[in-house]
C-alpha cells in the first residue's frame, strides 16, 4: 500500500503479504546461520543495509558468497547505498544501486 504523507511517500506491507514474511536474527560470520528448521528454506529477499561497510573486502566477499548459497534463484539482495559490490567476485547481478539479483 502506498500513501503520500506530509513527510513523503509511506509504503506499508499488506497484512496478507506480512503473514508470509519471516524475520530471524542471523550471525553473518556463521557459515550455516544455525537457522531453525522452519527457516531453512532458500531466502527470496535479503536486506543487508549498512552492514557490509563494517567488514574488510575479503570478509564482505565471504559473507556474500555464503548468503548466495542460501538464496533462491531469482531472489533479490538489498544493500546500503555506501556498499557497492563492484570488484568482488560474487554471483549477483546489479539491477540498480544497492539492489542485486541472484540469477536463475
């Protein structure tokens, strides 16, 4: 749902979509993520906004390759605007600034 407010555009997730979304904390440095069984499905969207900037180049690559192993084909990765992924040898295709696609 989109609504214009005096503070700008407000976007809300509809209740039907909200019921299909699962949130879970993860440690990005853990190769398996130790997710409960009900969360073990491939991810369709991952939001890593303003997290990668705290890692060095090699750790960024390790984290992103591990995420890629857990993501469904055709899924989307969202990063922060200060986190360009160019120069990293990773399987994501850049769609726009800070939005990347896991190819099919």
